[in-house]
C-alpha cells in the first residue's frame, strides 16, 4: 500500500518511519515466523528505494506461562538476527510491556512499553503482585440519594453501567462515604448503583461516596466483576468530569460542567464507528410524541448525542426526563427542562431501541485489520484460552474492551464478517479481538458488524446475553475512540 501510494504520487517527503510487528507466539497481530524473510526482503528493498526507514522491531508476550514467554524471547532474538542479515538496522527493539519488563530483564532490549503501572495499578494482579509499591492515581466518587418506593427506602448512587461500571456480584464490595460510613454495594444497574447503608444515616443524607478507591480499589472491582483492573479503569466514560488538580475524578453529579466526547482526529486507522440512522430515529421520536410518552435523555441520550436527538425532536410536543439529577446540567446548555425520574419505564427509551426486543436505529461496526492462517494447536491471544483445533484463518478486529466489547464476551459473542457470523476467540484485549473465519477468504478492510438494525444483524439483546451488561450500558458505555456519526446520503445502516 505504501509503495503504491508513493509510486502513484511520484514523490515522498522523506522515508516513512515504521516499526515491524512480529508474531513471536501471541498468535494475534504481527508477521508469522515463516513470513519473516519475505517481510524483511520487502522492507530492505523499500529502505534502499527511500520509501521507508525501519526504526523498530516489536512483539508482544502472551503471558501464558514463564516457559511460553521464554520461547517468545528466543523467537524475538531469531527475528532480530534475521533482520540484521537482510541489512536492516532498527534502533529500537521492544518486546515487553509493563509485566514482561518486570518479570524478564533480558526482554527489555532498547525500549519497554510501560503502561498500567504508570497509573499505579498492578499489571500482574490479581494472580500475583509485581513487587512495586504502586499508588493508584484515580479515585471515582458519586453522590448517594435516598428515594422512597412503596414506603421502602432505596439508596442510589448517581453512577452506573452507562458510565462504564461493570456488573458485580451482590454484596462483594463495601464503599465508604465522606463521613466515614460504610455502604454495601447490592448491584450496578443501568444508571445507578444500588447500595445499602451499614449503619444509621440521616433520612435525607446526600453524601459523596468513594466508588473506586478507598475501601474498594480497582483491583477489588475487578475481582467482584470477574475481570482485570485494566478494564475497570479504561471503561470509565468520557462524560465523567476529570479533576487533574490533585483531587478526585468526580462524577458529573458534583461538576455542573458538560463534557462533550472529543472528536476523533482524522486517521487511516480502522477504528470502530457508531453510525446512526437519523431518519429512522426521527420517525421513532414522532411516534413517541404521538403516544404521549416522555423521552429519556439520560447519559447524553444514551450515547446517541443530546444535540442530535434534540435537533431531531424539534417541533415535536415531547416531554423530557432524566434518571439522575446531574443529567439536568447538560440539558441547560440547550435551554431544555426535564423531570427527574430514577425509575423511568423502558418505553421512554424505545426510540433508541432499548426497550423489549426492538432494534437500535444504528449500527456499531469496524473492519478487519489483518488476517492470517494459524495451524492446529496454535494458542491465540493472552493466556492461550483458545487453541486452533485445526488449521484455520483468523481475523483481527480493532475494537476491544476500552471501546465496546466487554471481556465477558470472550468465547460467547459473534461478529458479522462480510455478512457471515464469526465467533470471537481468545481473550478480549483492550484494543482488539480475534474472530475465527474458518476456511473463508478474507482481506483487511472487509466490513465487520457488531450489532445493528437489520434482521441478519446481532442485536443489543444478543450482546446483553453474551456479556451480562444491560442494553443501556452497551450503547451509552461506548468508548471515546468510537466515532459517532450520522449515516450519509444513501448509506445503508
């Protein structure tokens, strides 16, 4: 692709600096060992022609066992020696991320990709500890409010799955408020955490509770939800106000500021996108108005975008509601008023496809970034939780738990690749997943649909069954790297 572009343009503004990623055993992205000579031949030729400069060789540990990782170190050494034989002289060789760099000093080479430890989280927990004194850099807080339902008190925190929190086992976590009182976390609902005070609290108590940090660390949340601390923190919504002045990363319930999801910069990377059918959404809003049903605008209209939804609803006699008081602040920017109804019925979210078995008027899609053949017995992705039972083709899709696919979807979910279901295999990573294409042909750039409105698409309800998340959490919890946009003219959603 690079050579085609240069030859078509007839020019190049200096060589493009590249790092070649090698598959030394993770079985995911990177060049397989049988293809190294061909890759190095091509790279050497393009260097000679001034197209590129190979600045680095890189790979990634599977973390399956010390023995497997040692084999990867040996493979990486073979690759570096082979590259040198082809005349390549990369100045940066990097194999290890945080955990690998700590466990294998010999794998540090010229650079290491330190990550989660920089934020004070242990890269090896919960199975073991890395041995460093780490101080978590993040605290998440939210307000607790009392609501009386059928003369029974219910205590709710103004944060839930729509903000990126994962479901947890009942009673696994104890939280603490600013007065020192403890609260037992009963469950994480769509927009709230349901909690129970463990002591006497004032009837009208309106306190700030530490949700992550204090008595419930990111590791504690990970253990309670069956995941890792990476997912707990990277899933936190971009709508949550951040305070970088040495205080807490507060939920908008104490902020009053409206944070817009940052626009993704122009990029050639095949990142996921959430494409909305505005015409269909507008028609559903009209139906809602005709039925006299209010519209729920919580959490930036559940990720569809307040500006878009209010624009489509202009001129309709719709009543608006939100399920949390702090969501009112965002509406004030548009001069819109709403009632606060924590227990609003599902019908108020029907326009988004979040009620009953309705389909969302949108598609979440990506594309294949790479395909490769793997042989029988090859382990794929971290921990080798999946091995190919026979020679097969796998595809890499650049969307992970920081974007849209919770780790709980591993070995359950399917994606639609070129209109054909493909099972998700191996662990879900932060930025990518692997699908098994079997004997099908494939090529980078082919479309992948996660869920959508067509009968042949997988639905939000399918994903809720695979992941344990509610449909509201799946849509509103999409990460900031997912590009939100309207369908273009004549574009099929």
